[in-house]
């Protein structure tokens, strides 16, 4: 049995956090696309909202944000899977970019240290949202831990 909570009381709040995270990625992608439209597709980028970005990372941010927003809109535990996989993917991407931060040839997304930090934060937010957004019918959700242990509160 999984140990992630089902039908968490703060689930609506976590869905809002997921929506805001997706909206941030979309806004960053749009602003990045506008700012870097005349620059190279890969390689060292320019500063967008205090972060390094280029045209490739702007497109990827826009696509990731659209996926998060679509998953949040659909719901039905699709948002849990989307947030979980994209969150872990962003952590892997941030770790890769942290490793190649000081190189010009391999830093294809034009990351800076602030971009790595924001990528980590967005990934961790998405993972956290995925942990507390799962739903199930009341008959299959199981009793809360307090009831199973015989406590009232």
C-alpha cells in the first residue's frame, strides 16, 4: 500500500499551487520567447526575469507549463502523474545544468545559477503537489491514520 495520502483535506490548496507553478512556467516561457527571439536557439542566453534563458529553454518552459496546466485542469489523478514526472524531470535537468554550468558548449539551455535554483524549486513544488493531490472514492480511500490507531483526533 502506498503511503501517500488520499483525499487530503488541503487538496484544493495543492491544486492551486500546481496551477500557479504551471502558470509561472508558461509566463516565463512567453516572456523568454519574446526576449530571446533574436538570439541563438541554444548556447549562452540572456537574462529573463533574473534568470538565464535562451530560445530553447523558453520553448521547453512553455511546453512544461502547458502540460502542468492541462494536467491540473483535467484532474482525475492525471495531475498527480504529470506533476510527479515533470517534477522529477526538472530535478534531473537542474542537476545536469548545475554540472555543466561553467561550460559554453554543453550548457545548451543557457542556464545561470539562479535558473538552476528556480528549476529545483519548481521541481520540488511539483513533486510536493503530486504527493498530496491524489483522490479516490471514499469507499476505497481507507480510514485515516487516527481512526486506524483508535484516536479521535
